[in-house]
């Protein structure tokens, strides 16, 4: 089920308006087959004994066969590491060489480790320390900013409050989500954007109790440095696509950005999952993982095999999101990934999501278009709104578990 092969927004909208899965037995069967095994998403489902990995891509269910033996094809078995210090170079040839490596990684894998990224180690360590402090707060303090109180579902997400896999009790994690908000002075939004949002009101929800007063400043310190790094990388991505470095500037004047601070307790039940298999519905993601003895993040390769993404607090895991895949006509891979915290340790991770402006048009780039073929366009804001619809729906239908993953 490629999200590129059809009406992008219509497919997302149809899935979001399904109501209860029991009304749609084919989808219900597929989703239940997805996770009815201890290997997570791998189960035989036809007379030939073919096994599939099931996931969410672009917000709708998808599947991939598990290929072994002579059926297996060349694919990645580890994530590449790229020295991105050249992104800061004044030498255009150095930046172009980096762009070529990025293009190769995004075409073949959809992920890479960014090393020598220029972010001070203390900034990362401070954010992780703040996360440990925040998630250790009394439940009543965290629940004061419950995401269900916010129309964009931002704020504190309790354990099991999100669920990509309908057969589980929910994702075994707690989190805190913030995003672009022109009314937050820390974001220095352009005056026109501020004016446009004033009638709408604030988008973010922050704790107001004194015990959590440290949280907002800590998140924004991290947000500032990650946004700058994202802007630098986007210029390299433009070069990698054979475009001028400033190609995406026009649609990223006030980009849609999100930080989702996540805490995963050790997973004790085989049927549990930290977060189910999915792709990110963004431009791209920068993830920092606190180091644990064993990896928890896993990336799906072309043979349907889960490849571990070993944690390295000194590196960012960079991955293509659905929007970049769409821009490139599917050349760059928005690769499926999941989290299973079988490390026996508490796991903390910080994905930073970067997307075009709310009214930024997502369209297949000219160089990737086929003659005579019609291509759909939509704005990033339209797509995000459709992805939020199901969260609003499930919040009202008595289930109360959101499926939004980013």
C-alpha cells in the first residue's frame, strides 16, 4: 500500500473516517494479523505461507512480505554514518560531496546517523536531564497539561494513551508533545503569522504548576538548536536533489516543528510495543536516543527484516518523512520503523520533527514527474489536520487512544 499510489489526502481521510474497525472486516483482519505474534507484525496469512510485516504508512495500513533465501533482495543491514560537519563548510564542493552521501543514504535506506553535527553535548545532556525530571513528577502534576485538553493534542501523553496497533492495550510510553505556535514568544514567528493565529489562540499547552516550571525553558533551549540544525540540513537535502540550496526556503519561513519527548519503561510483556510500526508524516526527523545497552529502535529493510538502530547519544538519527518521499516521487524512502524496549532499561528519546509551513505546498518536484501523469498537491497544514481528525474522533468515541505517531 504505497501512499504515493493514489489520492494521498483522500486515502488518509477515508481511513480516518472509518469509525470502528469492526465495520470494515478486511482492514480489521489485516490490522489484527499485524501484531498477533511475539515477533511483532510477522504472521503467515495465505496458503503459500507467506509472512508479512504490517505497519502504518502515511496514516493508513500497509504491509511488506518477508523475503528469505533466493527470494531475498539486496538491501541494507545497518544504518550508514555520515559526517555532516561539511554542512557548515564554506567550500561548495565539500557541501556537494556531503549531499551526494545523503542522497545515497536516503535512496537506499531512508535513515542515517549524523555525526559531527555541531550540537554541543551539554545541550543534549541537559535536555535528557530535564526529561528525567519531568517524567518523574507526580502523575497529578503531569496530568494538569493532559493532551486531551488541547485541540491539537499537545501536552502530556500518559502511558498507553496512543495506539498504532488496535490489538494492543496501547503504546508502552509516556510523552510530551509541543509544536509550532506563533503565540509562543520563544519561536520568534513573523508578524503576519502571529496575526493570523491570534484569532485561533495558543496551540501549545504548557504546565502551569510550579513543580514543572523548569520544563518549558528546557524544551525551548533544545528546540532552538535543533531548528537551526534542521535548517542547515535542509539546504544539504536541496543540493542532494540537484536543486539550489535555498530551494525550500519559500515554504519553510515558519515551519511546522514538533518535539516529542518520550519515556519508554522496560517492556515486560511480549505483546507490548513502545510504538507500533509506522512512517513519519513530516519532512524529516532528527532523533536523539539516550544510550542503552541494547537498541530499542528498529528500522524495516526491503526484505521485511528489522534492523536495529543502535543508540548513540553523540549522533542524531536522521530519517525521511512522508513529505520528502512525496516530493521525490518515492525516490527517497520514508522507511518504516518501530520501538520495542526490550533493553531492560528506562529509555528516553527526543524526536524533532520538521515540516513545511502550514500553507507550504507539497508537490512532486519537476525532475521526478513523468510526462502525461497527473500529480496531486496539498498543503502541509491540510495533511496535518486530516491526521488529527482520527485523534479527535477516538477521543470522543469512548476509546480515547490516539493513533498519531509522527
